[in-house]
DNA sequence: GCCGTCCTTACCGAACCCGAACACACGCCT
DNA sequence: AGGCGTGTGTTCGGGTTCGGTAAGGACGGC
C-alpha cells in the first residue's frame, strides 16, 4: 500500500488507519517519488492526493496508466475540485474520496477496491508465440516456460508495450532501467542479444539500423 | 434469488446473468413489494437497489434486519451515494456493488456471499500437494499433517492467496505481519526458507530474483 | 528458568550486469 | 566490385548485488 500525500499530518493519519487494517504502508510526498515507489514496491494499491506540489496526482495517474500499470488507485480530492474527480475516473482511477474524509471511509474504499479486483484476469502481453505474464513475471514461448532475468524481463516488457513502433536505445534504457540516461554504452544491445537467444528462432525483435529496435509485424 | 430494481433494463440484465449461473430469479420494483417477496419466497439472497422510488433500499434493509431476517443482501448503489454504502454495511448489508457495475462482478459477489455463509464455510487453499485449512489453521502435504508456526502459516496463506502472482517482500510483510514496513531486513527470506524446508521437495515456492516470490505452476 | 518462536546479522555462493574487445554486416563511395 | 567506415552481434571476465542459510540473542509463555 502506497500513500502519496504532501501534508505530513494527513499522511500520518492515513498511514495509521491503513496499518491498523493490516496494510504495510509506504509514504511518498511528491509525484516523482510516487512513480518511483510504485515501480519498485509494486504496492497492492495507491492512495493518491490530487493536490501535490510539482507533478500533481492526475499527472501521476496518467503516467502510470500510460506505462500500462494498473495498480488500483484511490484519488483524494478537495471538495471543490469536482473537475479532478471526473477527470480522474476517466484517466483510470478506481475510486475517489473527497477531502475532508473519515479515515474509516478511506479504509472501506480501499478494501472494496481490493475485493473488486480479486479474481481479475491477469495482465498479459502477447505477440505471436510470445506470451509475457506481467503478474507472474513469467514468459512462455510456444507454451514452454522460459526463465528471464529482471532486466531481460523489463526490456521485453518495454518492447511488447510499444507493439510495433520503433524504440530507440535511450527509450529502452528509460523504460527498463527506471531512468538512467543512455550514455553511449552497448548495454542495451547485449541484453537484446540475450533476449533473442532465449526467445529462440521465432524471435520477433528486429533491428532498425541507426535507430533502435522494433517488434516484427504480427 | 430476488432482484429489487426499478429500472426494467437493469433488472433484466441482472436477471439474465444470475439465471445463467443457475439461480431462479424473481423481480420486485419497489420497497414494499420487496419486503413482501422476501417473506413469501424466502430467497437465498437479495440484490437490492438503493435508489428505489418510495421506500428506499436502506429502509428495506433496516426493516428486514429489524424483523430478524438475515437473508444475505448485496446493495447496488450509485457511485456518488457514498453515504449509502457505509450506512448500508452498518445496517447489515453483506456486500455492495457500485453502479455502473459489470454483471459478472455482481454474480461473483453473490456467489462469494453464498460461499461465505454456506453451511460449512470451511475455507481451503489448495495448490498441488499443499492443502491449507484456514479454519483449523492446519497444513497437509501429500495428505500428511505438517506443523506450522503462526508466522509461517500467515506467510503461506499470503502466498497461496495470490495464486501465482509475484508477491514482493514488502507485500508479504504487510500480509503476514499485519503492518511492519519492509525496511531492508532479511526476515521474509528466513521464514520462506523455513517454509520450504517444511513443505519438502515438492515445494511450489519460487524465487523471482530482484522482485519477490511466487507459486509455481499454472 | 527452560523452551519455542521470532528477528537479526554475517557469511558464502550464485546469479547477474556491465563494459570492453573483437567479429561481422550493412551501406556508401570511389 | 572492392574497400572502408559505421553500426551491430556476440563473447567473456570482473565486480557487484542478491538470496540461502546458519548461528546468536531477544522476547514471551509455561
């Protein structure tokens, strides 16, 4: 469970009530930290304040969903920011609470969401004989399981997510390594080679000379 | 099964999906008819719309519970009627869905409730040779009983509940320990080792390097 | 005070990532 | 056609991170 809230008093309140229900709670105080935390911690759900300094909640949510991350999100909006609520649901929030809210209500909302998403189908990325299970973090080629290292997995995920568009090495670095600027090393190439080896003869990863890589047309 | 809903289109939708699951479905379009139907038909469960004309859903539910009738009730509330949901649960609803909801979700919710309050609500988690009895807090592997300490039990329960999805150490901490934020200790690893030892050679707990653990198989 | 359970720490082996080095492919130019 | 430069494929060893495990101490129940 991740709570994103810049007011320390409110954050602590939320943390206490969620913890009492048995959730392990992490805190983040701004949008970038939140995105990073979701990536690293893979929380079961996120309570996201809309009125953050700098990168606001809506922006964070948009970034998450754009990255194909469907971690359940409860938005916390101020009473008069109705626009944000509507916008939030459109952008992919699972529910929202209006400040000021009772902690009990927040807890109830979070639990409801978790219940709702139980038994939800797994997130899968498929392309030809390749099937990547994001929830199990497992890969199958022609139905046979294939082991992947963490970076190989992230790389393949980044490639499959683009679904045919050309991806530069810099973009792949950013996607699979978190941010790290691509400073002219060959790291990406090496891992692509590894991936191709593991994917076998039907490997759909094509080289676009001078630009980067892309998936073969389905 | 009784569906109480004043919008004929929605009512019909619900009826069709519930019927497909083998439930005999009756309809009622207002609160008084609903109360009457519950008394006469004694349905196994009720799907109850909150926004009824005249006597509303909350009132119907209150009347039922006041008459010591504990027929399982799933409330259907509009998204912005947050008060009703909290109120409904306090008044004795067993669960609720938020409009607009998918019919499949409704069915799942109803089934969950029936399962929960089935004559023998003996909750079992099974996976391969492993069988975990949540009510007796007992574990059997290949039919042979195995003793578990409380933390080991919680840990295994958390793993089995996710059914193959990757679970981070932070999540396991949250699930099995109640709250404790995972601050970089190796506690989880140690207990996983214990578990593996007790589960024996056919142990389905796999390590996902850099992320966490998951169950083997499907 | 003994015993079981739990948490921490430390150590070791293994997996992994990176960067360099070398070999190869492609395309352009003459 | 052949040569050359640039960009890419692939291999390999060093250094680092990560997970398994064993041992020791803290805490609480009996």
